[in-house]
């Protein structure tokens, strides 16, 4: 007899065992909801082939899953007392709460709700012995622990936690899925779970409680997908944060702290607050500010994509924003002042929609600074040490003077008003055909 049909080691636990004990009528209802219930080999979570366990999978030559419900229910009841059944179960809304009530599952748990916003919520600690798969919906730990004992975790949906739960022995799924932290209505500091290497695919901080938590990074944080802050506070806590996808602050606070924050997919502000500190902020794509407050770090702030401000508040922190992309970049100041602006791009930094005001300095070290028929007003020194400054047709007001130590300053029909010294040590200065006052 095949080994799967001789094994006494199989355990069916929780409500499934209770349903079996109550006979075929209860299992008939279960199978009506979940036609994927199938017996399989005791040595692992995969379904057996027909050859390995013909009695479990076949009846009169018909596959188990295609036989009438009553026949399947009777066969399951017959198999369980003889230790011949373990279950691979796809779990939907109606059955899962009863399964989770027993706290320990010797089954493959597959959460696949009817809607992405449906929530399956734990009411006590849960141990998964085999595989945990989230396909659609939200599995909420709800202040309960989750323990994986050799199980595989696959996440294409959302795992929600308050932040204080214990998550043990879980090997993270780093190529899909979302972890969402929602707090527990306490003003407290909660440590984000650390998984080493890549910590998360998508990560959401979403504490919408009256009393909101601060979610603290206790080590370098690596996020392979998107990072979204909707409520509560993310504190980098003197650790690096690296995000491959888009970082969005739509509510709450991002505290960048004293170490480097690398936002490779860009930074979008449509609410909330991003607070720079002494650590570097390196945005390797676009910065978009439509609402909320973006406070620049006093450390390096580099942007390789476009800068677009259509609303909200930009606080320059008396610091420098460096535009260092490898392709053309657009700068729409949204009528907010910068302090120091440094262009170090082999391509072009072109003003867009709004004039540029720099309360500190403006420096072009490479590439083209294109005023693009918009006003440029600089309080401190304007320096062209490489590349080209194209003044175009609008007034360029350089209150702190103009130094050309390499590269080219090219006037056009617009006025250039230099309210301090002009110094030319190398490079080329082409006067505008409009007024040129020094």
C-alpha cells in the first residue's frame, strides 16, 4: 500500500476536525464553499499524485474534486479516523475566523477574500505549521502573535499589525505584498519588525487613531517596493533607509534623522510632513509637493529627477539642494524660495512654470542651467565653474555678484542685473543684448 495511505501521523485540528466528527452533512457545506479541499501526502504540504494515493484522490476512477459533494464528504469522514488525511485548504471569508479560533493550523492557510479591502482578523495567537499564503484581502494580526514553524510565507496581499505583536520564524517575502502598521491608539514608540537584508516589499505606516504611535527603525531599513506614510510617525532613528519604489507621505510624519535616506523611486508629498535632519536625503527620481510640509535636511539633499511644487510648504532649512541627474531636469519652485541651489548635471536644469529665488547661492558646475524665460533672483554669489548659464529673455538679478571660473554665461535679450562684483578668471561671459548693469 502506498505510504500516504498507511501513515498514522496525520493530524487534522481545529474546526475541520470538529466538522468531520459531525459527519458528511457538515463537510458537504464546507466543500460547497471550498471545492479545493483535497487530501494529500503526510510528508509535505503538496498534493499527492494519483499514483501515490489513489484511494484518497479517486473513487471509481473519478478525480476527488469532480465527484458529488456528498460522496466527497463521506470519503473524507472515512479517511480521517484512519490517519489518512491532511488538508490543503483555500480559505475565504466565511470559514477562516472559525479556523483561526483554534490558534494552531496543521494546514496550508490561503487567504483569498472576495475583495481587496476585506479583513480577516485574529482573536488569539496563531501558529502556522505549513504554508501561509495571502492572495487577496487583509490578514490583521490584531495584537496577536504569529509563529511560523518551518512554514513558507507568500504575500500578494496585506499583512496588518498594530506594531507590538511578536512575529517569530517568518522568512520574509521580498518580491511582493504589503505590511501595514496601524498602531493601537497609544502615543508610544513601537519598533518596526526587522528581517535583515531586504526587510519589506511594500511598507505602509497608517496609524489613524486619536493617539498615534511613532514607528521606529531599529536597524538599516531596506524596502524593495513602495514606502507610504498615511498616519503616525516613521522615525529613521539614526539608521539608513533605502526605498526602491516611490516614497509617499500623504499624512503623518517622516523623520529622516541623522543617517542617509535613499529614495530611489522618488518622493511624493500630498499631505503630512517630511522632516530632514543632519543626514543626507538622496532622491534618485522626482520630488513632487502638492500639500503638506517638506523640510530640507541640513545635510546633503540631492535630486536626480524633476522638482514640482504645486502646493504645500517647502522649508529650505538654509541648506543646499543639489540637482545631480544624468538627464534633463525640470525645476518648478511653486513660488517657494530655495537657499542654495547647486546644478551638477551633465544635461540641463530648466526652470518650469515659476521663477526661481535662491536666498543663498546659485552654482552651476556642469551641464546647462536654463532660465527658460523666467526670472532668477539670487541673494548670494552666482558661480559658473563649468557648463553654461543660459539667461534667456527674463530678468536675471544676481545680488551677490557673478563669478565665472570655467564654463559659459550666455546673455540673451533679457536684462542681467549684477548688484555686486563680476569676476571672470576662465570661461566665457557673453553679455546680454538687453540691459547689463553691474
